[in-house]
């Protein structure tokens, strides 16, 4: 089902957003025509004249309009994917769960730092603009889940949602796949962990609150920064920081164990906000917290460097130098045990600051352990599977 938004490309290109706000030094002297070109080409355009990250490269033409507001809206398209299975397994020692569900591929939030961007390249699409605008929905997710839960060999453990792309990105309002999945999990008393950047999660309090009473759910809101302008540049379609904090409050007041993910921590850009984010989240009711250091695998490194150079040209070298000091001299180190937290003195300092702040706020003092003993296998799917 095709879907269009009213957002303009201006929101996707931080350099343009900064210029439109009056910070003309961020526009690199492009002029209206040059900025229009950058906006139409999307993520990575400044370092990608050959079109490596985007399928096409456009040539700048002055059409005489002379206004950035006259550019056409950015269209988001959604393709239906008939998945054959919905529960994804992992054996990573860095995370606390071994299974997850992703109702969508790609993510409208458009976070420049998203480590999941390279997954679109596996489908022949761009990790840049395509990842944000050419999305895939799995409307049969709830049906598949019921079948997989009914398998005789299935043993319940918490299922995570929001591990790759956000289950509450804007298209969830139209498709409701995440809600359908939660309905199956609620019906079978199956535990679930949810991580999101969207206040839309509060829509499902009617499902989550009864599950919470049984010890079956935890929710974490990811908060990268409290600076609204910076958040708009990094995460153009995600909920504002204020709305995420308000979501923490609403979930917590509904009796749902709620936490905050300070993620990703970007050195010299957002790391100075760690304590402020934890303070604000604790006031709103967060009782658990975690953090993840910025990860730049594959194409994400080039896309992020381009964004950083355009938005913070004065600190570009310093940011990358500090980041590499935590990644063994590279943009990214995928080694188990290091990819989430980094290594070296600066990474150690971030970790100690986080620990001190959570201890002061009594966050993580007692973590909720989800129950698995209440699980009841669905029967209809079990009958069908027994034929095989």
C-alpha cells in the first residue's frame, strides 16, 4: 500500500535543516540550488557523487523557484512481504535475549546512526534514503507467530521487539502489525521486551498493562538527546524527546515496568547528556536503564561521517578521533564484548559515569525478571502443525 507523508526532504538532510534555521555556516556555501540538490539526493550525497549509497545521482539545476519550501514532499512506499517465519534467533553474548520479532523492514524514523541500515543492501536497496522510504510490512506476522508458538518443541523465553527496526514507526498507525503480535503474546501469556523511540507505544497500554500485572512485559524508550533541534537532525521522524519522556510517565503510571535506553552515546555530540537523560527519565518513572556506544558498521560509517561533517564541521575530526580511540583505531569494532561499549579510557569513563548516575537515582536497583511459566500454547496452530 503506497503511503505519502507531508514531511519534506528538508527534515532528512541536517545541513539543510541547519541552514533553514539560520545557521548559514552549516550550508557550506551551497546556495539554494546546491542545497536543493543535496535535499533531493538524501543521505550520503555529500560523499557520494557516484551514487554508491543511493541508486541515482542527480545533477543540480537552478529551476528559478528560489525557495527551499517549494520542493516536492518525500514519498514513503510500503511493500507487503509474505514472511515464512517471524521469530528470529540469535546467539549473541552481548544481549540478554535469544529471539526477536521485526514486523517491518526499513524504518521511517530515519535515524542517521541506525546500525540496521546495511540490511537494506541485502535486498538490493540503498542503506541511505531507501532504508527510510522503501519499507516492507509483514501483515501475516501474528498468524506466523501463533503457528510457531504452537510447535511441540517450542520453549518460551522473552521475545524482543525493536531490535532491528522500530515496531512503532509511523506506518504502524496504518498497519497495526505490532499490536496484532502483542495480542497473540497476551493471549498465550508469553513474555515480551519492547524498545522504541516512539510515543505510539502508549496506544497499546490496554494490552500491556494486563500483561505487566502478570510479569510478562517490559518497555524501554530510547532517548539519544534532550535537545529537540539535535534530535530532529539525527532522528527526523522519531517522537520528540519530550514525547518519549511523557511516554515513560504514562507507561510507568499504568504499572508497566519502564526503562530508558541512552542509545547511542555519540562522543562529543551527546555523551555530555548522559546524566541529564537519566535524571529526566527517573523523574518520569523509569526504573531500569542501559546504554550503547555509537556503532558504525559498513555503509553507516560513511553516512554518519557525511552527516557529522555537515552539521558539526568544527568538531568532525575530534568526534571521529575519540570514537576511533574506543574502537581500536577503526570506525567500528564488531568483536563480541566490545561492539556495544567500546574499549579504552574514554569508553571506561562513559561506563563509570553511567554507573554513578544510575546508582544515585536508584535506577537498576531491582530489575524485573519476566515470567515464562504462565505460557499456554495456542491450540489452532498446533493442530495444523501436527499434520506435518
